[in-house]
């Protein structure tokens, strides 16, 4: 019998497509699990920085003896450059890989925060101007990262896990931020008791820099499943910019955008000066200042779920109307008593209202977006208008605060009221109250109840808390809009 030559030769392996799919799926499961775990750790690391940057910049400016105009600039200029950096990031993302953009910018931001620590130690001449310049770089980095991080996470996190993943990530961010925020207040309080406040700020910013450095390292270790830019998207970017301009031709969207931007702008009139009022006029300790802010932030976080259920049942318009007539009252409440515990309650009321405003306006934008349009473009338009309004409002607030002492002295305001702490900043609070009410009265008759789009039956919109502030509320950032399965007789949104 002839021998079979195949017995003496290496067997050629047959490729099985099903086996290849299983192997690839197993490999993907490994790097996906590892990357999502790294992302959760990165949330904690970056929170050590964001808790400092969003809430201690104004306190640091007060320590550096910033003037009223400089306090306005500290809010106004970084916001404007932050909005511009988002547009720059979206454009560069069509030409450069996103992961290196995110990692390098995070490293640059760590250097910026380190420079803040150095500023606290050296305390050079023109320290406030240096602080404003560093704040511009800080917020430019934050906003530059945001579009690329959003796209990265959108392609990384499986659709079925997005809600649970980002809910868990937000909880970690909030817990870490509150711990750092409270710890920062204790640290500054202790350093103030030793008359070395500069040491407290230096340590606080150093911890923030270490956190951001660790964050950049974790981002570097994370996997990007779509690492290269897509040339075909360059035309899409130009079309998006064109659509961004044309979006304001829609009256409903235009009225909504002017309302949200207008409210953000008039709130910015007073936002920089609550820190001045607490730390300088009322003599609060840094710990009291931190606890006051935490009361608002925790309330915002805890009540978002309630407002989500309420808007689903009754619509967003009624919640926005509620906010229209309660947001103007918040500065008035601040002027009624200087008591620390009373102001804690005021901050809890403020947090309750601001969580309603944040969620209802975000959902309202989703519902009024025209059929088959790009939600990202409408969100970007509203964000750009808001940044411009905040710039104008904060500058205006600085001018009002600068002239307020002369106005009080000329008209003898406060004479005979020795038993009550009267502050020239009340002029700022009165101005923002009236303008908030004016914006509300303008919008209420123009607000309409749009057809509420089925969520998540047709689309699933993932929100996350991108930043939070005790005075101006949480900022909800949309992550992605993902198509869900639907009956054939339904229109895709």
C-alpha cells in the first residue's frame, strides 16, 4: 500500500471564521474590561483636580486680594477661551489622533496646576494677573479635551452598558470631588490658623497636579478602538459649522438658546462675588466656605433623579417655568441674613433649583431639536452662546462691584444699620436679581411644550456631570446619542 505523503508533511491548518470571531471577541473583552476599569480610576484621579479648579479659584483670588474687576475677569476670560478651545479641538480631531491629543493636553494641564502651586509659594507682583492667565490655560485644556474624550468614550463603552457605566463613573467623580473639596477646606482652615494660608493653597494645588498627572498616565494606558482620524469627516465638520450658523433660524431653538445663554450671563454677574462676600464681608473660614458650597453640590446631585422623573411625567416646560421664577430669588435670600446655618439652607434650596434648571434645559434642547438634525451642533451652538453671555455678564458684574462702594458711600446706604452687615456687593446681587427676572419674563410667554421624544425607546441620550459649581449649578454634558431598535412604523429621530 502506498504511503500517504500527507502523513509526512506538516498539516495546513484550516481557518474557521467562527473561531476567529470567538478569538477576537475574547481579546476585545480583555482590553475592554481593563480599559473601563482604568477609566473608573481615572475619574477619581481627575476629580482631585476638578474639585479644586472649579471651586477654589475664586477663594485663591480673594486671598491674593483681587480687585472687583479682576474677579470678573477671572470668570469671564477663561470661559470665552474655553468655548473657543472646544471648536479648535473638534477641528483638529479631523486631522490628529484623539488619544495623544487627550493625553498631552492632560499633561499640560497638570503643569498648569503645578504653576498655581508655585504661584502660591512665590506670590509675585501681579499675582492675580498670573492667576487669570493660568485659569485661561486651565479651562482651555479642560474644554479642549472634552470633545475628544466624549468621542473616545462613545466608541469605547458598549451601548448596553453606557447608562450603568457613566452612572457609576459619575458617582465616583462626585464622591472623590466632595472628599477633596471638604479636605481642601480643612487644609486651608488649618493653614489659616497658623497664618500660612499660602502653604495650604500650595499643598492643595500640588495634590491637584499629582491627581492630573496620574489621570494622564491612566489615559495613556487606556485602549482606543478607533485611534486614527477619518479624512471623510473633514467635510462633515465644515457642514456642521454651516449648520451651527443656520440653527439659529429656528425660532423655538433661538428663543431657547437666548434664554439659557441670557440666564447664564446674568447669573455670571454675581457668581464671582459670592466667595468675596463669604470670605471677606462675612468672615467665613475656609471650612465654612467649603461646607457652604458642598451643601449646594450634594443637593444638586441628589435631586437630579427626582427632576428626571418629574420631567418625564409632566414635561420640561413647566420645570423651566418653575426655575424662571425661583432662580431670581436666590440672591435675595443671600441678602436676608449672614448666619452660616441659614446660608447652608439657602444653598440647599439653590442646589434644588439648579438641578431642575440643568436637567430640564438639557432635555428641552433634545426635544426641540429638528427632525434628523445633529444634536451635537445644537448643543455646541447653545454652549458657544452661553460662553459669550458669561463673558459679558462677568465683566459687567466686575464693573458694578467696582463702583458699588462709591455708590453706597454717596447715598449713605447702611447708615443706622449697625446691627446688620450691609455689603456693597448687595448692589451686584440686586442687579443680577432684576436681570434674572427680566430674562425669565421674556422667555415664559415664548416657551412652548415640544413633543416629548420617547426616551430611551427610540434614542438613548447619555448625560454625565462634566463639572459642578455651588453657585452656577451642574453642567450636564451629553455623551452620545445611540440608535435603539424600533418598530418599522416609527420614524427615526
